DNA sequence: ACATTGACCTGGGAGC
DNA sequence: TGCTCCCAGGTCAATG
């Protein structure tokens, strides 16, 4: 379920527990995630040191001595760090034991996540070579968005959620950003004015930073690796608020479906 | 090249 | 209680 703020929250919380630690061994109970876990991962990864942990889009990247462990949380994935023996729960698919005795445990009921190993440069990796821009990066500007949207007739919400164009924005934050920028989710991307593009980029950065500050959004079971939940769900302005009044104008918010995803917006405020 | 749809999986809630 | 249906924070592959 995680979007950029939840993945980044996970990444930040994990860093101090994993960087410079050495893998002792892996236990894989379920190989079948979105793709099968890379064959022989247990042997490949044992005794390797975790040199760094970073995020690209919604992927977590464990930079090891001789390769990179790529981990995606999918819709329902979670990574927990445990410093003492912890009871095994249903859907605890992978345990990564560190030499210091701590345990990094991957839990994912829907199994849409991924755990892959690569020894190649990420720029050439099929999952990474076509990824779009990081929305919190300096180079993501109104001018950039305006240029990129010119040839696109797709609705702006679909544009925002297309990871080949922009990474990290999913169904929650796309709706929130469009509401803040007062842009209709079905507006063709190419019809955005330069001003609207500026506003939208500002709104995206604002909502992602706010969510990050709140430790992400928790609906069912997102939690950071220490087991605490985010609280941005209390600050959502449109997501999940269909039939409730718009916080700007009081008109009832509207629910539509776009590409099979629920989309809530204010028909009066968002043009 | 771009846009849209189906598929992958489990669990929880609504409605009967 | 229990069944069925629908929905859920993602994204790749296949299809027009």
C-alpha cells in the first residue's frame, strides 16, 4: 500500500539498524511474490555487508558488498526490524538475520511485493531504466512538468501515477495533490497551463513532505519498521472522503473511477 | 509511442 | 454465522 512517503519512512527508520551490518542467513518461506524471489538468494547474500540503504521510486535498495537487494512493498508489504525473538505471523515470508542477532522480517499478505537480487548497474536493470523523475528532486519543476505533459492526452491523474513519468505517487497522493492544486483529475495532461503545472508541482512536493513529516499514511496496517503507524490519514483532504463536504467550499465531494481506481475530488474547486 | 485494460493475491467489510 | 461481492496504498504485460 505504500507510496513514496511510506517507503521513505521505512527507509529512514531502517538505516541505523542495517547499514554496516553483515547478513548471517536468510529464511524464505514463500518464494512466490510478484516475481519469484531470485533463485539462490540465500547463498548470494550470506556474509555480505549492507553498505547503504536508499529509495528509488517505491523501491528500497540495499547496496551490498557485491550486489544490490531490490525490495518493493507492493500493496501490502511491510518490513520490520526485531531485536528480540518474535512470534511468526501469517504472511511473514522472508527473514533476514543479521550477524548482530537482529532480524529484518518481510511480511506481505497480498504478495504483490518483490525481492530481487542484481549485480548489474541499476541504470541497465529492466525495472529501473525507464523510471521517471523523483518528485522531491530539485529538477522536478513546473517548467519540467509543463514540457512533459505537452504530448499527453491522458488524464492528469493517470499521468501523475505513471512511474515512467514520475515515481512514487500513487492513488492517495495523486488525489490529494490535485485537490490542493485545484485541478480536475480528468483534465487532459496537455491542457495544463504553465501556471497549473507550477501549482501542481508545488502541491505534490507539499503533500509528500507533509506526509513524510507524519510518518506516512496508515489505513490498515502500514507501519514503519519499528512497528509504529503513520498518522497522515488524519490530514487527508479528499482521499476516502467521498460524500463528505469539501473543506474549501462545502460542496459534497464526488467519487469517480479512473483506470479502476477510486478518485475523489471537488467538482466545484477542481477545474 | 501512447492509452487503456486485465492480471497477479489475500483480507476485510457490506449486504443478504 | 456464513456466503458472495466488492474494494484495497502497485505496476507489468498485453491489447488497441
